[in-house]
C-alpha cells in the first residue's frame, strides 16, 4: 500500500472514530480501497486508540483577522471557468480564476474527494486576493470528479491511481499555469491529500515553484528536499495528531536542505479545519491560516 493510499485509509477510519461516518460506511469505504474485513477492522481499532490531545502551539499564536460570518476570502472571490489541455497521458481538466491585477499564480491541489465546488471556491478566493489560480482535477483520466456520483468512489479512484501519475499531472499543471500567467512567479497550495501531494512535489524538486503551502498533508517517508527553491509554509492543526506528528520531521528535512520554511500549528483546530463545507471547519483557525497564506504568497510570489 502506498503512503498516500495508507493515509486515505487512516483518514476514513478516523472519520468513523470521530463520529463523522458510521462504522458500516467506514468498512464499505475501506473495502473499496481493497482492505479485507479483518484489515479494515484492525485499522479502525488502531485509530480508536487514545492519542495526545494537542500539539504545542505557543510559537504560532493566531495573527490573522477575527473570524467573520463568511469563510475567509469568499466575499471577494472571482468566478472560475473550466479549462482543459493535453496532459502526459490524457486530457487534464481544471478550474481557472484570473485575478484582475495578478501578482502571482497559484496551483490548488484538492482533497481526496476530487475537484469539488469548495476547491473551486479556493481558486476563486485566491484570484480575488490578487493571485490567478488554477485548481486541477486529478481524476481527469477517469473522466473528471463529476463522473462519480458517490464521493467514496472518487476517493477510491484516487487511492488506486499510481502516485507517479499525480507527479506527472502536477508538472503538466504547473506548465499550463505558466502559460496562463506568463512572467509571474508560481506557488502551490494543497489540502489533506493535496497537502501530501505538495510534499511529494517538493521531494521531486518542485521545479519552477517559488512558494508552497501544504495544509495538514502527510509527509513522504524520508523526504529529501535537496535543490528545492520554493519557500515552504506548513500549516497544521493542533488536534490533528495523526498528521501534525510529522511536522518536526518535515521541518528537519527542509532545514537540512537549506529550504526557507515556517511551520504553523493552529490551536484548537482539527484536520481539514479550513474546509468550510466540512464538519471540522474552524472559523478562527481558517481566518488566521488564510492571512498567513496570503502573506506568504505576497512575500515570495509578488
């Protein structure tokens, strides 16, 4: 089982432990991933074991604006439009939002549910903040996220895809974004599964990327960031011990490679806290993380 596929399986089990889905639904989704009944039950039991309740957060107190009634960036969001181009293996699809006076361009990498309306909204929010943005659909080879009526099937399709396909599709997406934002510096941001792909992109060199922001993404095993030129802002959640436990290893690997970086652990927040359509949304943490993201891109892309 690949590291990203294992991460998806653990995420499903944790969703059940946290009461977000029933045990029956968790077992169904784990079986879709190819786990036997015994292996699925063992994973659920392992994720049910008590964890440390929080990670240290004293070095990163919130600095963003107070939480508002609307999700951060949404009032000024720009519309997105569907685009497509020929990728390494098949036609790739994405949602693109053009900033009025673009000061940089950002590739947005989705969660394990594919290119949802929420992910499109993130691209629109970035464009509203002055960064042209493109959210790629990594299920393009399967016909696009919209072809899956059941979100669990979309997650399964992502888990079954060979990891190298994602790397190739992301490289193609960066090249496409460069064509749509000529002469501008490029950044990348990803959430959950997409955050893990940001780390993988960095481990592969992240050519042409000047800034990267992985949100609570799983770290690859023994990552080597030698040669990375991107400034990296890692964003984690204090209650998300399963992922946040890798924060120190991520920072150590970046420091060894001489990569400029900063790590933020949002207090009292859990995994996927930035997704305002999900059950773990935390308005205060989302507002703070959004401001930090904009400051980071403003510093290293503008």
